[in-house]
C-alpha cells in the first residue's frame, strides 16, 4: 500500500484540504476514501467531519442503497457548503454506476463535494463499471491499516464499549457498525466481549430483548473465559436489566445479585450502585415496595458519593415510583422533581421522559386528567425521538386511558392501537394490558359502535397520534 | 470550468487549472495545438463533397480530449460556412440506463427541430402541418394505451420537448414510444429527413449533427446501437458524427465502421520499442499543455519530464498527475514541484491500476511491454478501456502499457 508510512492524520487532512479548498474556490471535488476496516472508516469519518465543521462545512450522509441516482441527489440538495459522504455504494450497483458514468458532468456543474467511502472491491467495480466517472476523480486516499494496530487500540476499545447515544438513528448506525466489526474481529476475544456487551445494551435499548440477552450471554461467557471480572459484572448486570425488561423479575434478581457480588469484590462502586438499583426495580415489579425502597436508597447513596449524576437521577425517579406505590404521593412528586432537574441538567433524555411519564401517572391518580395528558404527551415525544420503544408503548397506553376517561374515544383508540402495535413488535409482556384496555373500550362503546370507530381509526392511527402531539385538531 | 484562464503562479491556482474534469470550450486559452492536428482529417472529410451524406464514428482514449476537440469542430469557421451545426449530448436527452437506437434517432429529430426553432428560425408551414399530423397520430396511441397525454395542441416544440422528457425519464412511456415507432421506423426517419431538407433549403447549408457522449454506455449497448442497427442510424440524410466507445473499434464487428472511423490518438512520447528516447514534438505539446496552466518556475525540469512521461500522452492523466503533485508540494511547503511529488502521483495511479488488473492481465501487459504490438484484441480490449494499455499512431498503430505500470511488470 502506498501510504503505509504516512500518519492517519495527514491522510485525513489531505481529504479535508481538498474539500475545503474546493469550498473556498467554488469547485467540485470527487474523492474516494478506501478502507479495510469499518472501525477505521468510522474513525477517519469522525476526524474528517470535525475538521470540516471547523471550516464551516456541513456533512450529509448518503446511503447509496436508497439513492441510486446519486448525481440527481447531489444536484437537488447541493449547497455550497455541503459535503456528501456516500456509503453502501455496493447496494446501489449496477444502476448507480450507469448514473455516475453518464451524468458525471452534473457533479461538476453543481460543484458537488463528495467523499465516497469504499472498500477495495467497490472501488474496483467503480473504476471498471463507471470508468468515465472514475476518470473525474481528484484523489483516492487509502485507510488500509489493520484496525487492531496497537496505537488505535484504546480508541477501538472506547468505541466498542460505547453505549450512550442520543437518537434512534445513532443507535441503529452504531449497531450496524458494531455488527460488522464483530465479524471482522471475531478472533479478538477482549474486543469481541466489549462489542457483544455493548450490542447487548443497544439491542435492549431498542427493545430487542431476545437479541440483547443472546449477545449479553455470549459476552458474559467470554468475560468469564478471559477472567475479565469487571466485564463479567457489567454483563451480568445488563443481562439482569434485559431479563427485567422482558418481564422476568426473578431471573433479573438472580443476575443482579451475582453482579452485585462481583462489584463489591472488585470495589466497583458505580457498578454496585447500578446493581442495587436494578434489584430495587425488580422488587418494585414483584410488588415488594419496602424492599425496593431499601435498595434504591442504597443505590442513591453510592451514586451521590461517587458523583454519578445519571444514577442519582434514575434512583430518585425510581424512589418516586416506589413511594407512590405505598401511597405517598406528595413524597413521590418531590422525588420526581429532583430527578427531573438532574435529567435536564445532564441531558439524560431517557430519564427525562421516564419522569414525565411518572408525573403523568401521579396526575392521573390524583384525577387531573388534563395535566396527565400533558405529561404523557411530552414523554411520548421524547421516547419517539430517542427510539425507546418500550416506554413509547407505556406512554401511548396511558395516554389512551386518559383520553378514554375524557370520553375522547377516537384519540383513545388511536393510542391503544399504536401501543398494541409496538408491544406486539417488541414482544412486550405488557401487551396484555393494552389488550385489556381495548376490551374495556369495546364494552363501553358497544360492539357495533366500536367496530365502526375501529374501521375509521385503524388506517390512520399514527396520523391521529401525530396530530395530537402537534396540538392540531384530530 | 475555471472562470478565468490565468496561468497559475501559485500551487493553489494550479490545483484548479489541473482539475481533471473540465473539457475545454472552443477558443479557450488553455487549448494546445496537437502536433499532428488529428481533427483536420475529420474536418477535411466533412468538407469534401459526398454523394451520400456520411456518418463518422469518432473515438479516442478516455481523457485524450474528445469533447474538447468536438467543441472546437463545432466552432470551426470552415465547418460553419458549409454546415448548419447541431451539437448535443445524449446524456441530456436520453435515459442513461436504457438507451436504444430509436431513442438516438428520435433525439436527432427532436434536437434538429428544437435547436432550429430556439435559434429564432422557422420551418416551412407545409412541414409543420405534416409534423403536426404525425404528432397527432402518436398522441392518439397514448390515449389508447394509457391515460397519459402529451401537451396536445401546445405546439410542436412542446411536443418534442415532452416526448424527449418522457424518453428520458418515464419507463412505461418510453416503452410505448418505442413500440409505436419501431414498426414504422421509416416514418420517423422520413420526418427527420423532411426537417433536414427544410433546414438545408432555408439555410443554404448542409446539416451536420455532432452527438457527444455516445461513448459512455457499456460496450454491449453500444454494439446493439452501432452494429445491430447500423442501417437505421445511418438513414438520416445529413452528416453525423457519432462518438463511440474506443473498445468498439477493437471488436470483430468493427469492420462495419472501419471506413468512417476517426480515432483521436494519444500524444506520442517515444518511438515504438524505444522507451528511453524522447519523441520531442510530443514532449513539446505536453510541456505546452502544462505551462499554459502553470508557470514554468513552479516545477523542476526533471520533475516536469517525469510528469509528462507518467501522463502517457493523455491530457487528463497528465492533469491528474500535476494536480496530485501540486498538492504534494503544498503539503511539503515547497516552492517548486520536485521529482518526489511526481513520484507520489505515479504511485497513486499505479495503485488505482493494481486494484483492477486481473492476474491474466499481467501476462498481456508483459507481452505488450516486450513488443509494443497489439496481440490478440480479445485479450486487451478491456485494458485499452481502462487505460492500462494505450494506443499510439505514427505510420502504423502500436501500443504500450501505461508508464506507471512499468515498475510492476519490470521491477
């Protein structure tokens, strides 16, 4: 490979140089970034993106599989400071080759600035299948190193372990990339463990619990094999959460207890706090509020000691739930408000949504349907935004109940139907709840009227809910 | 397109001037005269009298200046004295993924009509009536077969525009148009010839149609158009220059086109079988090509000679080498491009080739490297297509491997 000896940063800055120069001089720029490993691609993309943003350029990611006529796409949305990153070109073959070859001048006329992120076979296909287009290239820059090169390892580990994402799209992209990396690096036990563990958490976030558990168990096995105690504790804990979310509280307790033991053994305070909290949740689920409160308070104490803001917010919120369960609404609201403040402060969207939904529950319990609806709507928006399907189902279901109590049957039915869809898709045990709610509604309306309403609402349930959230009349 | 053609006195401007993606417009100051004026042969052929209007097939290596030369031909004084010139690119009027000879023929008629009318001129009333009747007969088919309507009664120009747009973008309509026109091909050709006759009568000139970018479809599609439907596409009674893919000239069927083919050769840089000596006129052209774009003082002389050698006598490839080298000089904060910068470009281009060459290709390349002969066209058609083998002309045709590949073949 020709650029072997050149540092990574130089090659990234060469791409950046071409693009910013094209931007400054109002020129097109057709670049190819050739990569071997998805990890390195992601790394190069991030560095390049940072560099370009500093120069006032915007990145637009394009999935070629969805846009085969790339020249048309570039022409239709190109603005001077847009740089297109084209991915997945393989999925657009062979049509995209013809489009590129024939309409290559459109890229030039519109001063398109494009980086095609390609693998070796893809680049070969382009140079033979769209030779006239390829002749217009400015540069091919190679990122062909093996990703486990020691100097990149810390970044790789960091990426493999990363589980914090702000949106559903980010999560999906990360899952896709990690799955690819997993197959690339299957002989690297440690990295595989991190990837499997992280994938387990991410699948759980998008409510794929079966997959989450499958990956988590694999990660757990590797951690035990290679003697990674901290990893073992984390995997056990995450499995506990996944089992809990799947509705198996007893199994959740079993895993959390094992994880707690390891955390205490290796003095992992943060892990200890999480496991205690997890146990709290499991006992709440089993109806043992007193035990739950006990665990949550321990978890909260540690979180505060070690300055774990996120944990603090979550345990405060959960304490709210637990005290609400024993009938202390005033105390519950107090906890929720504290938790909400923290969630906003650290931009923990997920917990913000959870707290809002819990405030909805309290308002509903106090008979203030209007306020409850408002809280549920706010939480629903957040869950949709971050792709929390399970919680989305909860908010929709609860919102439906409020609407029903308000005799707004059309809205109620739309919420129930969407909740049912989601809960069916993610195999949520709470599906039973929504089914019961639908049955209640049917009884209240009478079979005939219900069927009439259902025929009307079912085809546009999503639209109705969208309008509710937009505040426009249904 | 560089808005101003200024000789670069810095690398930043040089990067622009050496952009590989710009064909030059006619009369551009960056244009270099080729030593052998290859287009003169085509020009001469067009200017002499013919009993039957000839059709020429124009090809050349990718990046050797076809579009540039075609632009020049369309703007040439002598040509414009004898001809009413209509030039267009198929990519503007046809669908790139689905091109057949009917589309090409229709585009000739449509472009003749549209360009003539857009120049503010008018065709005879009689012809317009005739075309309107034809238009109606086609539109009737549309009403029968689909609910689609062309803009009925909106005039012929609109008709041609709409039809062209449909051919370009609408799969189903294109199919209907082809189905409708194919059995009555003579009718379409007849209408094209009526338009030609009318323009020739009014302008007192012959009609010359120059069609660019017909070399872009793949070889199979090109064969279908130019061989299997040779009779049809040579029917219009005007002079036509079709661009065709270079690889089509190296197929067995190519004898059909032989008498009328014009090949725009690469610039010869050394005599056959003598890689170490320089063909000075070729180097002069390429030096000129470089110095029209960048000042001489920005490059060391040994770097310049190497850049020309590695550019293989292909303009675009030379431009690419200079662009990479200029960037390399910027990266290294140099005031002059040195040999090392050219060597970097050489390595990059070699890497691009390495990715696409198959193991059996190396044998062909070795053979050509040894004898400079075109040996077995079936083996090297695709190599000519991807520029790893280049053809040169003096008294006879010969070829050589791309100079960046020498280190692969003969390390």
